[in-house]
C-alpha cells in the first residue's frame, strides 16, 4: 500500500519531538540535557544580540527541525518510507560532536516508533489518515 498519505502526520510528530528537545535543551524522551555552552560563548552571544540558548544562535537549525514549512526541513515521502532531516550543513557537526560538543539532534525513541507504527497500522488496516 502507498503510505504517502500518512507521512505528513509522522513528519509533524517528529517535528513536535524536535521542538520538545530544543525546549528542554536536549532532555526529552529520557535523554539527558545537552552540554551547556561555555560562559565565554554565552557572553559573546549576548553581547552580539544572539539568543543565548544552546543551539539557537540564529534559530536556523532549530526552525529547520521543528517547522515543516521551513525551507531547510527535509520531508521526502515515498510509497514505503519517509526521509526527515535538515539541510543545515552544520547540524551534523553538532550531532556527531565534530569540533564542537556533541549535542544529538535526532533522538527517535521507542515511544515515537510505536506512535508511528500505530499511524501506519491505522492507515493500512482502517484507511484512517
């Protein structure tokens, strides 16, 4: 069965999870908080008019992960799967901790996977989108 009709629901749920992750500085779905930014970096951001929160200097990265309408939000549905992510190049540096403290952005958990499986099941079995 072509699952493309239900991928927007999954993408919206994924974006909602990402929003919670940012709101909680990484501490969502059983994960621990991201490493705090250094006092020097916080002072620089503040002095230069930037958001002092972790991973929110300009909002580009955050918005690319929490808003499907954002031009950097990756949403590529196919009949049997969906690719979700961001085109923001520096996201991978934070995700993997390359040159910066590691702050994992993509934190799917078993609860999310169960929600997504339920969305798929309801569509395949009952035709509910």
